[in-house]
C-alpha cells in the first residue's frame, strides 16, 4: 500500500548547516498494518511522516501509494488517502470555528467544498452520535468554539474527525505527547479501534516506550535517518518493555 | 440635525461593503490587505467612465465589482504565487492602480452631475432622501445576506478555517492559495462597489478619493470586533451586522468632528487618531486593570 524507495532528505543542501535527516530509506507497509515508529529526538521520524503526507518533498527517492507514484503530488491532494493528527492538539482543529463546523470540514476531506449548507440536521445528528461514543460528554457542545476545549478533548475530536471521510492511512505524530494519561488512552484506543474495525493503516510515532510496546503490530526504530530495527508483529509480541528500553541504552 | 444623521447613515451604508470586505480579509483570512485604497477608486473610476458612455447605473454595478475582483486577484497572485508578503503585495497593486485609475478617468476629477444616479434608479418613496437611503439599505442588505450565506456553506467553512488554521485545512484537502485568491477577489469587489456608491453619493469621482480609505474600513471592523467581544457574538450574521454598525458609528464620529468646526484638513489626522484610540483603548483598559 505505502512504498518508499531510496528516500533521502537533506535540509539546507549545499549550505554550511547541511543536514541529512533521512538516508536512503526503503520501506513497504501493507494495507491494514499498525506500525509504531520510535527513535531518539532528531532521528527523522517526523520528516518521514511528512514525506508520506506530502508536507515535505524528498531530496531523492519515490513515494508510492497503491502503486501510484505520488512523490510530486501536493499535500492537499494526498488527503484523498491520508488523514493526519499532529503532536500539538491545536494544529488539527480550527479554534474559532464550532465543533460542528470542524467536523463538517473533516467530513469533506476527500471531496469538494461546495456552495451549499452541508451542516444540516442529519449531519448534526451523525456528529452528535459519534462524539457521544467518546464518552467525554462533548456531544451537547457541538455549537461551541473548538478553542474552548482542553488539549485532550481537542485531540480526541481530531482523531474522530480523521475518519469522518474515507480514510486509508492515518498518520499520528506523537498525538499524545501533550495530553494527560487519561485522554492519551482514549486517543490511542480509538486509533486501535480504527485499525482493527475499519482496516485503516496506521503509522504512530511515539516517545512513550510503554505505548510502543502496547500499541501496534510492527515496530520500527529510526536512528540518525536510517532504519535501525524493523520488527514484525509476531516478534514484537515477544518483546518486553525492558528489551525496547535497551535499544535506547 | 436629523439631516446630519441621515447623511452620516447614507455615507456609512455606501462604505458598508468595503467594511465587509475588510472584515473578510482581516477577520476571516487574517491577511492585511491594503489593495483597498486602489480598488475603491478603481470602482469609482470605472463607474464614472461607463456612466459618461451612457451606461445605466444598474449595469455599471457588476462591472465595477468585477474590476475590483481583478485587482484583488492580482494582489492574491503576487502574494501566493510569488510568495511575497501580503502587505507588500497590496501596496504594489495599490500603487500600480493609481496610474490605471488615472488612465481610466483621463483626468483627476470627473463630476457626475446630469448623469443618472443609482439611488434614483427606482422610486419607493416620494421623499428623495428616504428613497436614496432605502436603495442603499437594499443593496447593503442583499450583500450582507449573500455574505452570511456564503460563510455558512461548506466552502465558507473552508474559508474561515483556512484563515484560522491553514495547517489543518491543507491536511483536509483545501487549497489555501485558491481560497485566498477567491477571498481577496470578493473583498476587493465589495470595496470597488463602495467606491462606486460613494461617488454616486457625492456626485463626482476623484483620483484621490481612495487615499487612506482602508483606515475607515479598518476602524469599522475594529469597532465591530469590540462589540462582538463585548456581547459575546458567535453568530456570523450578527457579526456582519456589527461591521455595518461599526461603519455607522465611525461616520457619526467623523461627522460630529466636522460639525464641531474642526478644519477639514485635519480630517485624515483625526481619522488616524480615532482608529488608534479604538485599538489602544482595550489595551489601556487591560493595563489599568493590572495596575
Ligand atoms: N524544516 C526543517 N529544516 C531544517 N532542518 C530540519 C527541518 N525539519 C527537521 N529538521 C532536522 O532534521 C532532523 C530530523 O528531524 P525530525 O524528523 O523532526 O526528527 P524526530 O521527529 O525524529 O525528532 C533533525 O535534526 C531536525 O533538526
Ligand atoms: Mg518529531
């Protein structure tokens, strides 16, 4: 489904501060996989996700989705397949818009934003029932500004928004880094559900080794822009938290 | 005295579309667009020329809005495609427009006496003043309704979100550049319409009529913003209404100043100081509260 071939990313090429963030990475991820990506700060995790999502273009190499070369396709057009949740809960939602308007826009991720009023009664009911499923008590606040909510609430809603429209791939860049443990659990469990029940391919970056051990099948470790370890689901089940900690010695 | 209020009301209605345009660029998109000074005069210049060629005022209206839209698109293209700061892009287009306006007008001032006037195109009231006022209300009312509708559509949600969180809209399949281009086109079309309406109100078009007009629109939007925050308004229709109220209050203050016998030469200086006051007051209030 996702296939990266010989991806390199060099920042500030030719300048004194030239930096090789990704070095000739090749990687294939199948449909329905839940990949957890770990690695030290600056090892290139975010850059890798940005290259899949289209926020960054690789210096060399190609990105394919379902065999189609999308290396040169801009970010807003990749939203046809890809939804993203960012580390900062403020990045995934528009604070001055209501919860309902945020959901309406998310529901149109792969479609045209036309000149009709789409946030009608039917749509409202649909949003309310989905939000109620979170169990955070937000379902009667859909006409409030998104900016009034806590980071955890916003992040949970962002994740819920990401599946309002057809989603093949979900990219999660440390989605729980800024959250309290309880909200973090809600968010990761939701991602897990989307993966298991809807077959969505998930790539999760996390700093928490505990989450890395607990969530996802395949586990990949990046180190200085290269893949240091790529552990499949069966082998990962054998790994203990101590084993993973050891990688970061 | 009531004449005095009515004149201020009429002028504030004529300037209403421009204030709505500034609301779009400043509050919806978060872009400081000052193409305004140029596109305002552009609307008046195009209208004067067409009226001289015996066009009816009703036919002139869409054409001068189109001219304003093109000016806005120029600014947006310079900003999005050449990646030039929006403020600078606006100044460049505004400066260029001065020459274009002069070419369209052919001279620096065209009187519109003895030509048909938009505000007399229909007769609803015997009293000419009321009739003019009513037509102005009608035009501004229709535009407010359309703008309110637009901002509530799916496209309008994308517009509002693009100004609020561009990173999010990009990841939701919105082409932010296209949205900015359309937004600046609408804003400057509204501004050009204001130029036309004011030229109709005052009976002439002047090459310098747009100088500093952006401040008037800005002042109206800032007043509206204070009212919105004070009354805690989230409804889009009410927000647009507040912009029009802001435009009226602004004209009232200026009319008052003139009536008090302030030298008209000081009017621009006074306008600038007034806007400064609107911006500074809430801050001063906060500082005092802390002290
Ligand atoms: N836009 C950028 N410009 C310059 N350097 C960057 C940019 N983005 C990331 N980098 C650098 O690339 C390296 C990898 O960064 P990143 O992918 O964010 O790492 P991680 O997410 O694993 O912490 C870091 O050294 C970082 O400073
Ligand atoms: Mg990172």
